[in-house]
C-alpha cells in the first residue's frame, strides 16, 4: 500500500540523515546565499527538464505516492523538493568530508 506522503517521507529521511553533517563541516545552513547559489541552477535545470518530459509523456509520477500538489499544474511539489533536498544532502556531505580532510591534513 502506498502513501501519498511516501515521496516526502523519503526526502525527509535523506535530510535528517545528513543533518548532523552540518556540525562536521563548514556550516552549510549558516551560509544561505551560498547554498542558494549552489542549488538554484540544479533546481532550475532539472525542473525544466522534468516539465518537458512530463508534458511530452516521457515521465510521470505515481499519483498515490504524491500529495497531488502541482507546481504550474504539471510538476509535483515533491519533485521540486527533491531538487532541493538531494543537492542539499550532497553539499552537506561534501563540506563535512572537506572539513575533516583539512583537519586531517593540518593535524596529521
């Protein structure tokens, strides 16, 4: 049985799992403008790509796994949040590894 919140729950788990990386790295959340500049191009490019694929019938979303809230009448809100959450998790991971590697090099 699918839940209409399934997609949102998966995104939430991804963000929660990577949340502790904020304190292991360089404070990604504290650098909002930098974070927005990192995520915005990904969000824009992939949202346009998805809208084109949906309109052309090449891509769709299981209606029972989404809330039914559509951006522009086409793109599920969960997909837009995916394009924010996953790059955010990637940036958190990158910055945590980068922060630790700099410490290892300095102390090592």
